[in-house]
C-alpha cells in the first residue's frame, strides 16, 4: 500500500508562472472569443474550408498566446512556424476544450456532415475526451503550451518541410521540459498522493495519444481536399502548405498584429 499524504504546495515561482499563463490566455484566446469569435463554428457548416475559416480569429489568438510564452518566443522564426503548423489540429482541439463550457452542437453536426463515419465518430470521441478535462482549465492551458513545444511530428502531411529537423531542437526540448515539469508539480498539488498523480498522468497521456491519432486521420483527409484548402483564409491556408518547394517563411503563420 502507498501511504497517503497531503497535496504538495505550489512554489511561489510556479505560482507566478501559472498566473502569467492565465493572464496571457485571458488577454488573447478568451479576449478573441468574447470580442470576435463567440462560438466555433458560428453555424453548422457543409464544407471544410468554411468550418476552418470560422476558426481564423481564434487561431490568431492562439498564435498571440504562444508568442507571450517567453520560451516559445525566443525560438527562431522558422522553428516557431514549424511548431505552429505541426500542431494545428491538436492545439485547436485543446484550445476549444479550454474555451468552451459545453460541446457545440453546431460543431458536432458539422463534423458528421463533413467527414467519413470512421473519422467523424473518432473526432466526436476525441472532443468528448478533451472536454472531460475542462473542469480544470489550468491543466488544459499548460497542455496547450506543452503540445505547442513538442519537437515530434504531430501531423500526417505529405510535406517535406514537416519532416525537417528543427533549427534548434535542444532549445525546443528545453522549453517544453519547463512546462512538463510544471505540469507534474501542478498535478502533485492537486492530488492527495504521488500515486494518484501518476495514475491521472498515465490516463492523460493515453487519451492525448488517442486524440493525436485522430488528428493524424483528420489532417490526412483534409490534406487530400486541395480545392477546399485553396478556399481557406490566408492564415488557415498557411497551416496546409502545398507549395513546392515548401515556403517555410510564410508570414501568414505567425506574423499576427
């Protein structure tokens, strides 16, 4: 038997970091929801490009949020662009779970219309999984940063640049490690013992891996819809680079005012 213990206290430095994360998210993602994009999607959509175009203002806000994270903003421009592109689907999914109290019926109806049954059912399951964590939005905000700083390939895209090594992989890894360690200490402060934290962490990783697999399937399908990609707004279209050779310095990805 593992002995029971009290949750560990968050250190002052960790509390400052958590406060900064909340402040950055409030000023970017939440502000965009309140002022420009109260719901996603705004209507039930019958085409992929109209669905994703509805996410434009929220994607702008996510980019602004990442740029307020010092460890992200200190990376090279090329690495920041690769990270934003490589994690588009998973960060969209986590961000929506963080922003929304309830799962949007318009989103679920749109998914059912736009995707093949095996994809739409998996998407619906992944959305429900992520929303099951939105009772702890601080957790989701930390996860959003961790996924944005993952140096692994997190998309299924037949695009040469996606497979290139980052210019400074060690810097990306070091930046992510700061927030992985913060997540662990945060969990220790939330659970009565390390055993409970380990069990929760194990469940969280398993479910994130499922969500990632669903993102692979979804993005593989969308990438085949060349006509849909051509009709996307510039920012969203830049998430699906189809140029040859790849234009890694596409300023639409990250240069948001």
